[in-house]
C-alpha cells in the first residue's frame, strides 16, 4: 500500500536506533541527506581551494566565483556595506538549502526541506538572529521599527499591533514557503509516477512525459527557493540594521 501513497516519500523510519538520556537521536534518511548536503558543499569548495585560486579560473573555480559574487551582490543590495559581516552566513545558508533541495530530486533519497520542522528551525533561528542584531546595534531604539515614519500619532498604537503581527509572521511565511513548494512538487511527481505504473502500456507514456517535465521544473524550483530563502534573510537583516 505504501507504493500507492504519494506521501510515502515523506515518511521517516529509523535506520539506526540511538538514545541519549531518553532523547531519540536515531539516524534516518533525513539525517543522512543532511550529512550528504553538508559534505557536497564542503567538498565542492575544498576542491576549488585545493586546486588553488588561479588567475585564469577553471570550470569549478569559475562556478564558485560566479556563485559567491552573486550572493555578495545580493548581500550588498539588501543589507548594504554592513552586510559584509553576514556574507558567510548567507552563503552557507544558500548553498546548504540548495544542496538539500537537489538531493531530494535523486530517487530513493530524502528532501530535508520538505519537513516543516527543518524549515521552521531555520526560520526561527534567522528571526531570533535579526532581533539580536537589531537590539545590539540600536538598543531600545530598535523598537522604532514598529512605527513606520510619517504615521500620525493617533495611529501609532494600531500600527504597532500591525507591525508586531507582521514581524511574527516573517518566520512563519519563510518556513512555510520553502516547505510547501518542495512538498507539493514531490507529491505531484509521486502521483504521476504512480499513474505511469498503473496505466495501460499504450497510455503510460502520458503521465511519464509529464513526470519528466515536472522533474525539470522541480530543478528550477529547487534553485529559486534557495535564492528566495537567502534573499529574504538578507531583507530581514537589512531591515533591522537600517531600521527601515
């Protein structure tokens, strides 16, 4: 029955049962996928650095430089000059999310970013980090971010409530956006693949064709969602540094 369930891909089962003080730290496909994602990012840049930075870059160095320059431009645009100190965090976040998204496209693997717990943990971490940055830089003046400039005094209490709700909604929207996009795409692929197996031979090519098309689309979505996640992180950090 599990093969007929399009959500079967998202089920997790322990591969190695481990307990630590009553806490379940068992190893499953999600943990392995995360380790592989970290290893891919690490090995990619170690391979580039290991070969040495050349004046005339090779293919790997060229790809690495283009990626880092792209992220640097994003940080400069949304955060400004102060964003240089957050570049490494944003770059690591982008490449890790991207690696996890692409790993999920490999048959038999697991999509870490299809778990709301994972995307939620990242989003809450980013939200708390922006609060720390805001209060560390501006002190109590940071609370001024809840009052947009030019608002009439009579509207200030109402705007504080609205802006507070907007701030709290940021980690929710950030986590749900990534989770929903990755989950929806894999669910559609699962349904189409099941139709391919169950349909008659003369009709099976139709859902299979759509599966190939959507798989290509999923690759684009994996890249776009990693970009959006990193971009919104830059936007949120830029907001608290500029109080705007």
